[in-house]
């Protein structure tokens, strides 16, 4: 594996595997900073391809295309966790891959991820691996209802999950069990969901973002409120847990840490995202540096600043069904920051953009959002 003793300079090239909205916002920051950006994505003119210097149009697992990206880049990163690990390993001696492959290997698979977290001394939901119906029945007997069966790999936004309340729900799991290895998790009764972004560079410098309170609809992030409406002591604890994870996993780049604040007042780690995260989008307008800027600085081994929240903020996701309603708000909302990822096809529940609102009054802004009725569905 190539190691780096110098920083990636302005004018050098960041290669990004994946060209969705996360890659797009990474690329926008990198362009502003004076870097060149090449995207690898199978969809021509994908969101990140629209703002990058160039796009290689190829499948994510196309080894030749990853080699070409590596040859043309000074540093290689990715915008999602479903990157082909073998392909990344193969190019790691040809191009600087600061995040390495261990971080991806661990976070790609829910059992490996939860085992790592437990070994690092962090609380998670109780969990057991499940390969078939017999395992499932045993796991349910141990963990109890309610619980949730998830695919170990490849799930997102509630896809590949079944919530189980009683034996009557066991049959619903056949689909998941027929295709993939799974994990059964105990349901954590929580007061609140939150997340923390944490970044670290090759020199070991670390920086942490404020705690975001996250509200989901149908398992998809709907709203983030920052700072989270929890006691300062809990916010500090959440940030310290994210820092602990960053050290334990020897992080490079940015990591999203999703958490539950349990009814028992304890913080449970739900999931890790080895990349920028939807709940960190608020940082573009509300912080001195965005999560994308910190990711780019970290992978280019630039020094990392202390993150300041410049203004309290609410971020609302714009899914396919919200696009028309949100566009009608543009003439009416001078203070809303409208983001649109430029996706060609508008689909139900597809993340199309987001709105960021800096506010001194969360209650009034939440009402303002609700009063549009855009997010009723
Ligand atoms: P995930 O894909 O694991 O982030 O799950 C999506 C959403 O489902 C989370 O944001 C929670 O709202 C809910 N959820 C998932 N797993 C659990 C759990 N073990 N306990 C409570 N809620 C959960």
C-alpha cells in the first residue's frame, strides 16, 4: 500500500468511485479548492459527473475502469460503501488510497461492524448472525420481540429489513433469508436518533461535528436538527464516542456515526458510514467547514480545523414526491437554501435534493415546513 509523506496539492486529482449526490458535493468542494476531480459511475452525466472535470462511465466493479481511475488520480476515495474491495486492494499499490480497505471491510457488513463496535467498548443493539429459518428462530428466542432482521450487506434506507413483532412475522423473512446472510437485532427503544460526523487525516489530526438529531419517515432520513435537542452532557458523550470509534478504526477521511439515545439514557451505536452522510449536509451552510471539505482535507492530508457551528439549522430531504412542491416554494422562501442533485429521473422515495434553513427558532421553522404540506406524504 502506498503511504504518503506529503499533502495532495491544489491542481492534483481526486478520483471518486461513485457519482451520486455525496460525490457531487465532494466534487463541488474539491473544485472550489482547486483540485481536479474524476468520477467513476455507470450513469452518464450522473450528479457528480455534472460538476467534475471528467467521468469514466463504467460499472463500480469494473476492474479495468478502477485501474484507469487510479492511473489518472493522485488520491482515490469513494462516496459509498458498496465498493468492490478486491478491486480497491488491487490498485492500492498504484495510487494513494488513504482510507485503505480495512475501514470499508468492517463497515460493509453489519456483523463485522457491530462486532468491531462491541470490541471497542461501545453499546449496540443485541445482535446475532442468521443464515436460515432455524438460526432465525433460535436468534428470536434469545433476543426476543420486537426485533429487526437486516441483510448483512447492501441494505440502505430500510431496504432489506423486516421488523418482527411476533411469530406471525417470521414468514415475512423468507425473502431476505433466501438471498443473503442476515443479522437479527434487538429493537432499541429510543427517545431520539442522532448522528455525529468525525474526520481524521494521515497525521492523526481529528475533528468532530456537532450532534445532529435525525427524524426518519419510512426509515428514510426526513429532517436533521442541529444541535440535537438533548442535554449538553449527552451531546458531549456522543461526540466522544465518535472520536473513540475514529481512533479504534484508525480512520482516514470522514465517518458518519448513527446513534440511538435509548429510553434508558444510554447511547447505542446503530451504524457507521465511511463517507459523508445525509445527516451532515447541514454543515455546508451552518459550519465553518462542511463535512465534504473535511473529507477532502482529510484524504489530501491537509490540516483539520476545529469545527464550529455558526448557526443552528434544520435540513429537510427532498424525495421524488416532494420535488414539485419544493420548486413552488422557491419564489416564497428567501431564506431557504435549495439543493438539487440534478438526477435525470424523479422517483418516489429517491433522494433528489435537500433544503437547509438556518434558524433561531426550531419550533417555528418546523411549523413553517409542516405548513407547506409538501412532506405530508
Ligand atoms: P438502518 O438501516 O440500520 O440505519 O435502519 C434504518 C432505521 O430503522 C433506523 O434509522 C431506525 O429508525 C430504525 N432501526 C433500525 N434498527 C433498529 C434497532 N435495532 N432498534 C431501533 N430502531 C432501529
